[in-house]
C-alpha cells in the first residue's frame, strides 16, 4: 500500500470528489501534517494512514441547538418556541 496519494488518486478510490478533498484540506477538517502533506515540490498529497485515523476518530462534535424565542406581537410576554 502506498502511504501518500495525489488528490486525483485518492478521489478515485475514496468516493470523495477532488473538490471535497481540497475543501477539507483548506478549511481545516483534515489537518496538514496529519491527513495531508505538501511534497517538496509543494504538491498536496493525502496521507492514507492519516485519513484512516481521521475516519476512526469518530464524528465531529456538533454544536448545541439553541432555541430563540421572540416576544409575541401582542406584547404579552414570550411566544412558545417553534416546533422542530
């Protein structure tokens, strides 16, 4: 097994599009040095072992859901929270 793959190679094997892979690298979902690296020629490469570790780390924490209520239009206090 090859440790590093180009984005094109990794996309063909993983099911992620090249665009999705680049987005995960640029937005910090996949950390540089762990899931992806830059080769000496500055080309981004996916570390397959780092990707496996990321997958097995479990789901990302989700932000808590906040319910915001507004005063009623009649001025009689708060309206009930919306149904979700």
